[in-house]
């Protein structure tokens, strides 16, 4: 790699290490795995950087996050080879909820405390759109770029993911007690 | 509460409960080390025809093979060590050049040796000796972590007028040796092994002044190890 290219990499990609770590950490739920993944993803990014056309520091974020996201998937497949066989089915993973179950009080401490746990239980495809949108505040277009699905799918997936979170929060913990 | 209103509030609650994170400092350093390590060998390609080109590598290899044939094991080990040292010189020079790029010189900026030395705690498996030579005209500017010879190493940065001097050192494997002098692309590299450490000094400073500086370092180490 030429030194000007390395400088470009350092200016465009490296500023997004926080974002990369945030995504890896919330997707894996583990700080050590997240660090390994970000290091691995950074090296992959360096390897493929020549093909990247971005010129501004902000261009690098979605690009690096795409690599982080794919690195997490590879890492998961290595760890749980059988789970990769079950293709994600939007409909199967989504259920309608009755309106009267909709009253979830997001101001309650108990409800908020369960949010992280609920997020961790979502299927990967749902969790990643929530993390990218609600935690990292990416645009639909950027999320489409990172996840490789059309913007329309991103929006419907996000909606279903939130419905699912709501259902988990309504149901409450293992007791099945309703928290409102 | 409407569906959309709920989604908006759920978003806000998620953001409150699970904020964006900061990459740990350890991770930043790991990434920087991995990247400079991956980028360094190819960086030389651009300067191809430089004093340490791939031709030189092949010559070194050929020389070591020839020595196996002629001189046997001892000769081979000597050649291998020389080739290893040349490769290290390569990396030390790359470290020096990289450090001169904007924002890369120091991780800890301080002219106080008692600030620089403890900064390395927990970052290296050794505690590099740090001295200040301000009164002799070589002020300490700070320290930095780098990755050379397949291990994380401490770099101490000194100044002389507008010149920057990098001192890289790590625990010695072999016995006392040197000092030796190399000149590459207008930079001088001094190398020696004494006491517990292997030392490399790199700068564009004139050779006599750099040797004066190396003399200070060596004298300082002899004093402190007595």
C-alpha cells in the first residue's frame, strides 16, 4: 500500500472505530469478541480499501460497518455452524399483537432494564437493524448498504423488530406477568 | 398510544439505555499495530530500488545459503542474524518515517521522564528506561507504542533543534553487540545491544550529533546498571 493510501485509510476509516466497536459489541454481547472482530474487520478493510471510492471521513462509516457486520456473521457461522442453515424468515419471526397488549410503559425502570435483554434475544436480522437505526442513528439508505437488503425491507424489518420487542416487554419476564 | 408514537418512544428508550460505545484504548492500539504491521512491507514497494529492496532480501538469502555450503552452521547463523537485523532496520526506519506523519509522533506528550515511564505500564511487558537530556540539548518530547520485530515496543521521542530522534528499545535476546551505523534514504540508524536492552536510534540528524546522543544514552544506561 502506498503511504498516501495509508493516510487516506487512516483519515476515512479509522475515525469510525467507535461505531465499529458499538456494532460488534451489541451484536455479539461480549467485549472481548467485539474487540477481536473489530481488529479482524479493520484488517479486512485495509485489504479491500483500494476498491473503496469514498473521499470524506463520513463516507467510511457505513463501509466499515458493512465489513464489521459481515465479520460478525462469519464469526457466528464458525461458532454455531448449524444455526446458519436456518434461513431467516421475516414472517415466521413476526407475530401480530393484539392492541390491548400494546400498553407498555416505557417510563418504568423495570421495563427499561429489560430492554437490553430483550434486544439480545432478537434474531440477528432484527437486532442489527435496531442497533444501526436506534443506537447508531444510521439512515435507512445506510442501513440498506450495510445489511445488503433494499430500503423497503429495512423499514419493514425495523417495524417488525420493534413489534417483537414490544411483545417481549408486554409479556414481562419468565413469570409471564404483564408489566404496564 | 399510536403505533408510530410507540415506536418513536421505544427508539428513544433504546438510545437512552444503550448508548453508542467508545472503542477501548487497548483496541485502538491493537488495530493501529495490526495495520502498520500489515501496511509496512508493501510501503517499501513504492520506494522500490531503495537500499533495502526485494533484491537485497534475495541477496541476503542467497548469501546465507552460500554460507551454509561454505561455512557450515556457524556461518549460516551469522548470516541469518544479519538478515534478521537488516529486516529489523527496515521496520525501525518505517516506524521512524511513520512517526513523522501528522499526529503519529507521540501517544504521550511529556518532557517529564516520570510521566513517560509510567505511561508504558500495562502497555508493554517491560518498563523501558526513560531519561531526559534537555540540559545536553536533546529534550525528551514523549513516548509512543509501536510494533516492531513481531512484538509491541516502546518508542521514546527526543528532539534536537527541528530534528526528531526516535529511540526504540526492547528486552535483548542476544548478548552485547555494536554499536553499528546504517544510513538509508537520508536517515541514520544506530543499533546496539547492551545490558538488558536492544536499542535502535533513528533520525535525520547529522551522524556526529546522533552518535553524541547515542553516547549519552549508553553512558546513562551504564550508570544506572551499576
